[in-house]
C-alpha cells in the first residue's frame, strides 16, 4: 500500500495512530488491511496534503459528513485549476517582461508589483495551512495591544490566523486563494486591498495587520488607511532597516545573503511607525514557535529543509530557485557534518530570540 501511494510505511502508521486513515481490518498475521473505502480516504488525504493543507485541516475536510467523494474530487480539481491558472499567468507576465527588456523597455515598479506581487501572494497562499497558524504567545501580545476594542478590522487577514474570537472582527483579504481557505465560522471577509479600504473614517475601534505588510505594494499608504478607519492600530511586522538581526540570524547571514536584496527601498521602521502615529515594540520569537514564518525555526534548522515549510514563506519564492537550492544544499551539508551545530552552539541555551520582529501600536 505504501509503495502504491508513494509514501513511507511510517507515514501510513502515523495516519493510523492519529485516526486520519485507519484500516478497516487486519490480517491474521497482524498486518493492516485497507478496504476500498480506506483507499479512497487515503487518496483524499494525500491529495489535500500535496495541495499544502496541514493534517488538522485535512481531518476536518475528510470528516465533513456533508462532503462525499465526488465533492472532494471537485474541490481538488478546482484548487489544482487555480494553481495552474496562477502559474500560467505568472509565465505570461514573465514572457512579456522578457520581451519588453529585449526591446530595451523597463516596466515600472508599479507594473511589476501589480502583476508579480498579487500572483506571488496567491502562489504561496495554497501552502499556508500546512505550517502557518496562530502562535499563542505572539497572539497574546497582539490581543493585549488591541485593548478594550470591541470592533476590529483585520487587514491582509489571510486564512484568519490571530483573529480574536471574543471580538467583532471584519476581515479584509485581496487574495481569493486565501479567502477560500478561511475556516467555517470565521469572521466575514471583504475582498479589498489595504491601500484602499472600503470603510468610512473611524469605523472600527481597532485595526490589526499580522505578517502581511511586506506583501503590500505601498505599505505606508496601507497603514495610513488603517489609521483612517480605526481609532487604534496594531501591526505585527519586521524592522527592515536594522541590519543587526540579519547578522544574528544564521540563515540570512550564512546561507541566504540574497535576503538583503529584498529589503532595498523597503520603508524604514520609523516610516512605518510614523504612518500610524505610534510606537514600535520588539517581539521575541520562542524557540518552539508554532507559526512557520521565515524566522520561526531559528533553533530548528532541519525545518528549512522541508519543502512545505519553505513554500508557505514568500521569501523563498522571491529570492528565486537558484538561491533557494544553494541555501538548502549548504544547510543540509552543514547539518550532516556538524558545522551548523558548532557554529551556532550558543543557540541551544536560548528560549527566545530577537530577530527584528516588531509590534507597532498606536
């Protein structure tokens, strides 16, 4: 069964142990025996896994009594067609820019972001559920900063992580891929961009944005819009102007120097803070952080070898496949040889690290 499914025996055993795919019977010798229904369920699990969903999300999907095998197939087909269309659109955009550059024409930054920014966000969106989820300790900081706000606007809301369940939340998300992955019962979600929020002035007690500002074509304009529609603004982002944390973070220092190129022309922390009229507070990353953003695995380097982990982080897509593979290959070699452990032996004693993450509060 494992060979036919293209997975390891250990994976099948794990699915059995957690109740995701349990064989209906066992042979006289004690081996697992999978019925036709078991195989159908396994197919659904593997298909959703390869589409980037996490095991918890998959369990909810395949256990939904209102969804039969045909409905699952239709959903998978739709997701695959979306991925195909996004990839085709990106290829077309790249071909057009190559043709333009061959004729000596340079596209404007606005044109580049309009095409590649939106396509990139959609491309990584399908991988988010696998590794991106609410980190309770960071969530506590964000929710505390919201104060006594009862109505909250979540800008760049994605799949709904970090949305407080005890408040009246309205979400804003431009990506159809992200919106489609919001769980049942999540806050209502409006299709709009941060730079042009479709709300009246001071419509909300507070506006929040979590790990999203770096995807916006105009971060300062988006933050000003948040300030316009809400009396309080809380933003979880990173300090692009501080080079110190990039030197402390072994991944950007030793394996992915191309990361620095992504920060060229990015607004300074002072610019971002000024846009909301607030202050910046450092946010430490716990060593066992459950939200798989770029810096999250600073004490768990093996995680960066996992394709699912990398696909849910836009940095890897933006630096390009050559830089990514070079970094992954070098990291794998250094982990095998012990060089990484020797070079970063001081990290083992740390429970949390300061790697440039900031909470902006007004």
